[in-house]
């Protein structure tokens, strides 16, 4: 259902677009000079063009506020009292001339000292850890953009979301909830991957793999070069120096390699030093195969094929293809596991087909999400299922996720030994095709023995902070960050932060605390977080 929705809505976007006049800005952004700014998350233009925030401040919802970890002092300024020598430990507590301010864990605050402890960097009268300090990241006065974290002396976002319908990327901090500014990258970014500090964004309309890098302002700058892909690129897998792109629309696998230039498109001749990522192979996976995902295990790639619309075309898919990449530039078909004759545990009167979607390698086996849908209506006609596939024998074991908790599984991920499954649920649409309700949607966790771990998490209560009607959540892809699951919403543009524990899964940021990361499209009326990647 997802691929058909993307194709039809993309066509709608093209048909309803108007010719640009002057500066035309995407949703969530406003004209400013000769470009566009995000007034909700841009320190330089907070609330309006040219309104800059002060030191130790972020722009949140168009208002300048003290950065996380900073205190609002009586004089109206923000200070990090952990290392600010003029406000050491508390506002107004200045260190004597010649002293430095250093955070003392035992005291739980900054203290004035005669010198910095070993391992800390002295920046004027401040003692900082340049490997983790967001105000001195990698060196004195190197300030990370809002929403970024400092790890290993490098500023970067812990997570980045692709806003499909608005054609934007946005970085954010799942712990603090602080976002960076929206950045225009392509028409409809559908799948993301990281290649070092460079972000790869496969575009569902442009048939291109764009590169983008965060700038000092926090916005993502589009690289000068892009790589061509097949139609409807659906997942990007990085295995340096190779990158694999699965294209659902054209039924192909594109193999790219760093340092090559075949299929490269130059977007801006004035920008140099852009990553070169060229095509070295294009593998046809079959007519009506609609491949959806890709996973690597050993020297093989595994690609689930969804199949086309209707029972006959669906029969062209419903398999897990095994590709030998002993020579990564020339994959060869090495086997296949079939999902066509499985017990799909159909509801009374139902006749579902497996519809394999996402795939992940875990514990030496392959796990595949089976949507379990009617071949013509794409409605769930059986419980959400996960297939466990033996990569050696191609034997398939079906795991029932429970119809009351999970219909239409969407994405898979691993947190330690546990398998996390997001469930898209049963969706009810209005006559105008807006989402009225979503049931049996959320997240299910399986332990190392493929048994349910605690209770499932339901998305039924996850609404954004905007006033007025709450758009029902449609769970989709997610990223794993430590023990956390950053779950995307394909309808309301939100991200829910969950945590996996020994007792199951619990909500960290949901309900009114869910992060609103993608703006609603004026064309479609929805905000689809198409993908999320974590650092």
C-alpha cells in the first residue's frame, strides 16, 4: 500500500504545482532576503527574518530560549554555570582574576579553581571537555548548532528525519526535543542513510540519491553532485565503499561505489569537493517484483519482493531474494525463500498475501515483516507477522505478533538481542482520503527467543502539541539510538521516542510530548516522516 500511495500522491503534487514567482518557500519556512528561513528553529532568524538569538540560546517554536544545560540569569542572559567564569556554579558568581571555572561532579556544579584538571581544555577562563561540550566541540568556541550533540569532538545531529511531502530534511535531538532548521533537499526524500558525516537522501520523485552535509548554522547543504537511481528508491544500505539502493518502482537494485562517476549529475558547478558516488551495477529483480528493503549478512544481500497490485501481480513477489556479493560490483542471484504457501492465519473470510516489506539480519538469521494484506484492497486480513528465515536452508518460520496489537507490520530494528517491530495498523479513511482512525498500530518487541517481551505500545494516544484536531498517527519506519526507538509518523509528521527495557517498551516522548518535526503539506494535507536515521 505504501508504494502505491507514494506514487499517486507524487503525481498529484506534480499536477498541482504552480510556477514559482520570486522566492517560493516550502512549508514551515518563510522568505528572507533571497532565500528561505525556518522561523521556528533558526537561531539567526527566530520568529522572523533577521531576529537573532543571543549566546547560549536556541530558537524553539519561534522564541529564543536558553539552551539545554544553560540557566536564565536575572540580567536576562543565558549562561552555562558549569564552566562560565562569570557565572560559575550560579548566576553572578564570578571567579577571581586568574581563576578558571570547572564542573565538579561531586559538587554537581561549576567551581572556581586555579587550573584545569588533566584532560580538560582551557578556553579563556573555562575548563571544558572538547569531546562532549557543545559550546567548545573539538576546540575553543566551536559551538554546535541547535539540536546537535558533540560526540568525539564532532558536532552532528543524533537523528535526522526525511519530510517526504515537503521535500525537506531536519535534524533533532531526541533527548532534549530541540530541532535544527528545516532544509530543502530534493522533491520527496524517501529513504536516508549516513556515510560518515554526509547524509544520503534517496528521492522518491527525482530518482536521485542526493548528498547533504550539516553547516555551522545547522541547516543541511545540498551537495554539488547527485547519483541516479531507479524509480521509487525505497531503502539505502551503506557498506563502504559500496552503497546499495533498492528501487521499488523499477524493480531494481542499484550498486554505487565511492570515487566513481558513472551516472553522476552535477547540480551546482560552483561547489567543489562533493562526495563522488557513481553507479557500478544495476540489477533487475523482476517485473512486478517491487523490492522493498535490503539487508546484508556475510557476503550476501537479502531483498524482500512485495509483488504488484492484484492477486496475479502479487504472485511475482512474496519472496526473499538472496544475492551473492562476493564481487560487490556484480551481484548474482544465489537463492530465494518463498512466502507464498505459509500459514498466514487469515481472519474469517480473509484471503491475505504475505506482502514482505522490511528485512533485518539479527543473530545469524533474517527477519522479514509480512504486511499480511488483501491483494486487491491492501486491507489487513490477518495478524501482523514476522518471518524468520534461515539464510542457509531458506526455511521459513512464521511469528504471530497478535491481531489486537499489530496489523500491517512496517519496519524492523534490533535493540541488543531484541527485535523491534513497528505496526502500521488498520487505517480508516474519510471520503476525502484523510485518515479518520488507525487501530492495532504501535510497536511490538520480541526477545532473543522470538517471544513477546512485555506489553506492546499502542500509538492511539500519540498526538502532537498543535491545538485543534489531532491527526491520527500512522507508525512507519524508525531508527535505533542506544536503547531508544525513534518512531516516525506517516500522517502527522511526528516522532515518538520509545525506550526498550527488560520489561518491554515504554514511552519517553509521546502524546503531547511527541516531536513535531515535519510540516503539513498544503497539497496533500499530511506530513509524512518517510525515514529516520540516527548517528
